[in-house]
């Protein structure tokens, strides 16, 4: 009985191998070229993961917002896209394009230059808190330690929430945290 089972198992495996090799017949070249292409493709970080079914992460939400093109350009220039695509959770205070327009003329253009990368990252990190904080968490006078090591101060008055005086005009939950849209850019204090 044992020999019969072994013979049948071997026969089934042999048949499956023949069927598999016949069904892939003319595709060997395309499979190997596809494999070669994937090996030669530049490695992407977390931001390169394609997932159209799940809730969007912070970067994908920002990229999809017509009001945050300047912020997205700054994230790219500072090479900060993959950081905010990671699991988090993060709370991001995201200035609108109009908020960036309030800065002195030429500020954004000079910050996105390669030689200003450290200064730009410092500003962007002043907009990021590690942890997910909904608006209900914010209390008047509450201070938050931001990623760059400096603190922001929250204020709540008549149901309106501000961060360092910038109004939070909307909040968008994301798969890796939350975005609080602001009407001003938060500028970190000078480091001593």
C-alpha cells in the first residue's frame, strides 16, 4: 500500500511539472525580462508602495490635495516623503499653499534649493508630532514637543483651535496619523 501511495504521489508531481512547463512555454523571455526590470528598478521607500484599497497615508493625502502642492514640493526637496509615509503615527500641521504665500517673497524658492535642505527639514519637522492627536486632545496652553526638538503651543478659544497662532481649518484622518490643515506656516524658534 505504501509503495502505491509513493508511486501515485510521484506520478502526480511529474504530471504537474509537465503541465506547468507546457503552460509557461513561450513566456520564458517575458518572465525573465520582467524579473530583470524589477531588479534594475530603483528601490523606493515606503512612499513607493502601491495600495489603492487602504486608507491613504499622510503623504498620499497631501499629494491628492490641490491646496498642498507647495508642501508636497517642500517634502520632496527635503527628502522627507518616505519618513511621513511610514507607519507613524504622526500628527502633521499642514500649511496650505496660501499659507506659504504669506511668507516673504523668495522664501520658499530659497528653501527648496539643495543647499537649504537642513533648514527646510528643520521647518518641516517643526510641523510634525510623533503620535496621533485629534482636535479633542488639544487644550488651551498645551505644549507639544515636535520632531525638530522645539515646542509648539496650542490654544483653544470659543471652539477654535490654533497652533502657535495658526488656525486649524480642517482635520483629515490618515492611515498613519492625522493632518491638521493650517492657515499659516509654523516657523521654529532660533536655536541657541
